[in-house]
């Protein structure tokens, strides 16, 4: 039960002192692939524990840092599945090893591919009965693309919205990259609730509570 076992300590800058920064290099180099802040991971864990999702989808697995928190929360809920996608095969292999080491592989399906295609990939997996059918994503966590390019993020967003009903979207790096922030500002009025959680790099939460 509880948070994943980690040898990673956050050195997040002070979010209340206008120090939102790109990944600042103070972290251990072996985690250089831009993992989310430890505190953001703890929040993701809490969201999953609190909202009890059946289907969680993540873009940008990297080495599985955020995936560990999402997967551990599903394990502690005792149900649900995380579907996550990563472009880079080496990073994906490291993530899968972490999921195995943490004993959460049964709660996590990790795929190699382009996150903009992930909605289509999931649809194909469902139509081939490779995964159980779903048309609703309870929690969608968007964290692909190291540069968090606006075009990439809005494509991901639109592609998911076109294929699935989504209850909650969390955009990462909303205070440290202009791309996700622009997407958040453009679409937030389409949602019943929206808010920014001021972690060091920011989480943008969009929520339809019907
Ligand atoms: C900011 S990191 C994700 C960090 C991760 N969520 C964590 O906490 O460990 C972004 C990741 O997205 C991956 N990526 C970049 N473009 C992508 C794409 N088009 N499709 C899938 N993954 C992509 C990168 O290889 C990188 O590992």
C-alpha cells in the first residue's frame, strides 16, 4: 500500500515565489527524462485513490515515474487499469522494469508509439478484444513531448476528445511550458470545472462532473 518506493527526492523550486522553471537539472541525472515533481506524483496518487477510476490513460511514460504513482494507486484501489504510451523504446523498457519491480504490472499496460495516435491505438485494441471495451476515460494525464509543443498537445487533446468521453484531464507542466498552458486556457470553458494546482511545474485540471 502507499506511494511507490523511490530513491528520488524532489528539489522543486518554491511555487509561490515566481520560480516556475523548466526541469532545473538539480535532480539526479539518471532521472533526466523530465519526470514529474514528487509532489505532483503524490497528487496523482491521491486523485486516483479519491476518484476510483476504472480507466486511466497517460501520454509520455518516460521512465515511469508518474506511472508508478498512478499504478500504485490503482493497485491500492484493487481495480482499474493504466494505459500509457511512450515514443522512446529505451525509456519504455526502463518504465516496464520499474512497474515490474513495484509489482504493479497487472494494473499497467504500457505501449510504444506516438501519443497523438493513442486514441486510435486504444480503439483498435478494443475492437480486437485485446483489452476490455471502454468508451469513457476516467482520468487522462497528458505529459508527452519533452518540449510540450502547443500543436502536439492540442492534437492529443482533440484526438482523445473525438474518440472518448473523458471525465477528467490533467495537463502537466502548465506553469512551466507555454504549450499546455495555451491549450488549457483555450479549452477550459468547455469543462464544468477547471483549476491550476500550483505544484512547481503546475497541474491543469479539467473536470466534467455529470
Ligand atoms: C516530460 S516526459 C514524461 C515524464 C513522465 N510522465 C514521468 O513522470 O516520468 C515526456 C516524454 O514524452 C515522450 N514523448 C515525446 N514525444 C512523444 C510522442 N509524440 N509520443 C509519445 N511519447 C512522446 C518523451 O520521450 C518523454 O519520455
